[in-house]
C-alpha cells in the first residue's frame, strides 16, 4: 500500500501470478499435444496467413474489444465492478460473452474451454489496469494451441 491510499500495482516481471499463468500455458500446450487428435488445427496451420491471424491478429483484436471496451465499460459501473470470490462481475460477464463468441466456429465443449483462460485474461487486465498482459498472454495461449497442432503432425 502506498501513502496515497491506493494499492500499488505489481511489477509484471516479478508477479508470481503472471508466472503461474505462463507456466500453466506451457503445460496446457503440452497437454493439448497429448490430448487432442493429430493435426486438429491443420486447416489453420496449413496456411501461413491463417496461422499469423490466429496467433497474432485475433488476440489483439479480441483483447481490445473484450478486455478493453466491454470489460472496461463494465468496470465503470458499480454493480458490475463488484467482486465475488475475487472475480469481478465485469470479468465474468465479459468472459461469458467471449465464450459465446467462440460458439460461432467451435463445438460447444471446445468453446466452453475458453472460459477459464478468458477469466485469467480479465484478471490481468484488472490487475495491471492495461491490456498489455492480456494481449501477450492471449498470443501465448493461441501460440501454444497452434504449436501443439504443428508438433502433432
């Protein structure tokens, strides 16, 4: 706590929570490699353009929209800024919307599997009060998913 009464923000390079998220992402990538069928993302990884879009462009656009605009606006409202069990309603609502977006191109179970990573992204958006960590983590999440597919071919 600093003298102004505001809680100081953690430094990302020394943040144990961020380290856990990074290690978890690597372990999830290894798990996906062993769990998902061989070549599960071949339709994406077969095209350099699609691979770059999924790995880089989608995370940036999705984080700007979901964590930047939607979660940012919800955090401005007292009712949706309230927290339950450490998770803001803003993060929960944004993550539900994010999960629903994935129903457009993915099976329901696979779309539901983005709920936890979405909550993690929302947590770091609130923890650092910016979008840098969520964007970089989202890029890493997608890269781990794509790498597991490439490695399984």
